[in-house]
C-alpha cells in the first residue's frame, strides 16, 4: 500500500479570541487507522479555507463547535487510496468534511450530502469543486435565489472579491442587475470591474468610500448580499430602496471581534426590508441542480474565478487568518 | 348650517425628544374653511391614537414628517356635515387622515385609499373602524400573512394587549398556533389568556420574565410578531427556531429613546431567520379583502376587542404618551 502510516492532523487545542493564535490549533502525528467495511481511506489534496471555520472553532452554531482535542473540521478535496466500499475505488476523487489532516477515513453512506464523488474533467482544476462548483458556488446560487434579482435592479455585494462574493456578482450580471462590489484593495476592485464585469467596485479602505458607494448606486440598492456585517452592512442598508432584500450570508467582520449588531433596526421597518439568513447546507437536496447550472455558466465563461493557493498543511491556521485580513483574492485553498 | 365656524386643532410646534412635552403640540382655533367643489366637510368624532404618530412628529419615515406649524396628522372617524361631492352626503360616516382637529375638509378623490366611507352597522360601535376593522386589524391581517403561520407552530407577539397585538394573537389561534403574548401588566396578561384565548401571557415587568417566556415556548418560537423591539425583541430572538419568521411591525421601545438596535445580528444568520418589515399602507389594494375577513371573524366572535377611550381633543397629546407607558389596553381612542 502506497500510503504513509503516519497521519499529520491539526487538533483544536483552545478556542480563539480574535485571530487564531499559535497553539489554538496543534499539529500532531497519529497512526492512519485501520479501515472497516463500508469505509474509504482518502488522501487530502486540497483544503477549502472558509470564514465559517473560525465559527466552528469558537462556538456552537448551525453545526456544533469542534470539541477541544478533536481534529479541526474543514471541507476538502481528496483522492481515495484504499476502499472497502463497493461504490468507491482507489483513485476516485471526493469532496467532503475531510478535516485539516493528510488522511481521512470516511463513511460514504453516513457522510452524505457533504461527501460527494466528483468527476475528473479535462483542463479543469480539481480545486473547482471547492470553489465555483463547491461550497462557494452553491452558496452564491441559493443566496441569489433568495434575493430574487430582477433585470435593472441594483445589487451590492460585500467581500466581493472573495470566493462567494465574486460569484454572487457574476450571477447578478447574468440576471441583468447593476452590480456594485465592496472590497478591500484597489487591485481587487480592478479585478471585479475589468475581469468579472462588475459595474463598479468600491474600496472600503478609502476614506471617502461611503460617498463613492452612494454615487455608484444612483437608483438606490435593491439587493444587499451581505458577507461582512458591521459598518459595511450598516452603510449599505442606509442606501436600500423600499422593499429591498438583504441576503445574510456571512458577517465576517464580527467573527474575530464582538458582533457590532445593527445600528438602526428601524430601517428594516421603515423601508419594509426583508432580511433572510441562510446556510447552504439547508439546500443539500438541490446541490445537483445548482451544480449543473454553475458548471454550465463556468463552461461558457459567464463565471470566472481566481484562486489564492497556500502550500503546506502546516500553513492552514495562517490561511484562515488571511480571510479576516483580506489577504486572499477569490478562493483561498491550502494545498497539502 | 349646524356647524361651528371655529375649528380647534393641534398644530406641531416642536419635535419631541423622548415623550411628547407640553408645547410640542399646540391647540389653536382657526376658522372652518370654505368648501370647494369635490370636497366634503367632516366633523371628527374619534381619533385613533397610534405609536406611529410619535414617528410622524419626529422624522421622515414611510411618510414625510409633519411640518412645523402644520396640523398634526392622525387617523380618525368623522361624520360629514356638508358635502360638495356627488357621492357623499351629510350624515355619511368616513375614516381617513383627519388630523387632530374638530373639523376637516377632505377631498375624497385625492385621499384614497386612506379616505374610506364606512357603513353604519347596528349594535357595532363606530370605533370598530379605527381598530379591528381599521388600521390595527389590517396590520394584524397582512402581518400574519407575511408570517405564514402553520398549525402547531408557536407565535410570540409583543405589545400583545395593544390594538394590533391582541388581534395578531387571535389570528394565530385561528391558524392553530400556540400563542404567547408579552404585555406590561398582570391584568393585561389575564385579559389575553382568559378572554382572548392566548395559551400564555408574560408580564415583562416581572424580574423573572425571561425564564417564564422560555418555559412558555417548550418547542421554541417559530414566529415573532414584533411590535416593541429592544430587549424584548432580543430575548424572543434568542428563543427562535431554525427558519423562524420575524414580522417587524413596530419598534415602539425605540420611538421615545434611542433605537437600541439588535444585539446579535449573527442570530439571524445562524438560525436562518427571515425578518421582514412591513407597512400596512402597502396593502391598500387589498383592504376590502382583509376587511371582509376581519368583519366575519369579529361577527362570529373569533376576534374580540377592547377599547380605552380618552375624552376630549385637548387630551390627545397625553393619550399618545399613554402608548409608551403602556397605560392603555386594546385600542386607544380619543373621543372628541
């Protein structure tokens, strides 16, 4: 068997306060376990680095918090190296909750829908199944379904150069919306407008960004796809039109510090806004439908993506922190 | 003509800070104006006292703020005393934005849908057209449509002994929900459970009210019909079930002091809540449909109501303040 008998894995040693500190995640070596019937052993090739990982480390949410001493939860792309399950064979590619480790024993029958076999597509990177055809694409797809975009409406998306936000904006363009992105560097803003076709992109680190945002939405905002929360969200809400929709996808500004809340809740009432929180896992029964559509859009160039790849499992904790400093553009991935 | 030539009216003299202070509204006497063709002169009999009046005095919202020096806006029930409109005659009853005054000149063709002719129904008080068959009933009806109640779900309504809240709870019972009201006195709570059929009612002025509320919703909260905001709302949100709905009807706790905002916006995301603000005026094209249903419910005793009547136009400013101290049970009305 061409498999190492030693598995390197990150276990959660302490719950982070603010950014992830050295020692919150500890790299340990454990033996690769023996397979049982119905299980597969997979070698993790790529890890998807997502803001929600910071939540999993800290507290119970839509999933229970990772227990202290447990392997850190994470979504990954893996190749099967040994199988005792009739439907999976060595060499198959799968995605699922692999955890932050080199090898994982998975039980396909128990792990659905988060355990998925994925095809090998010529000229397409395997990592597409973590981003555009993975959690981010699905999140953008179902979030935009909640948003109910209509032609000519104005969509503002925050964290627009992130893996989800960049797809959200492109879906908005497919629906004929005016799309304005909010991001944290001029380079990201250029990518959004020059490469992805956003109508405007605002760098929220410029001192006059609020005036620029207001100028970029001359007819107000009909849809706010919110990934950030805090001051960014409060500013966009001030520009919303009557009967606007706020799709609450993430509140990343509150994950490493106290939740700033919503300054003026009364705005929701006076403007008759609909605010809806959602978690992509609730749409598991429709993943195939969404994946088919996203794949088509990607194939025809309607959705473009970019990746920031960090090499080495040991860099995973730093990679998670990169999300909160805005160091990545597009999908952030750790290559093991 | 059996009409006084002098009209007493409240004009807005200064915008209130906190409660309405003496002098914010000033009682003045002006001549009753001459009628033009297409107009009617109506004598105001009853004024509907609503929390939204405090907003109209202070700031632009879903309607522009009342201008300084202008007659204070208000919804009322009036009897036509002179008509130069072919469809209206002396003695007809109407409701509409009469303002806080004894006489009002109205232009039926311009005032729709807020100007409505109402029938005279034997054994039914005229004031029903301000409450159960007026703004409050309509607000409860369309708000509960947004809530999409299902049999067996749990509904929590705040300001439950108010004109809107009390109807909301009864509509919840019609839909087969478990209904829990939040109110500010034991007497109000008794009214809700003994007379209106609420399953439980919690007095939020008791020190242990949060524990009692939690005990009253053993299966969590599916619908929060929110009239109050602030600490009451934040407490209910903490008890919401996944995919719960928050109907944002009013935020009265924030009208006389600073908007306390929402403590944990992340709750909306993690619990996948839908929060929707609404204003009943948006449903004007369906007022007849709703009124017919509400009238039927009232006739068959499915909806009961109670009124608190304050006598004398000069008491109107104090009456508005009563809403914010919780001094009224059911519909608050000023009888002129």
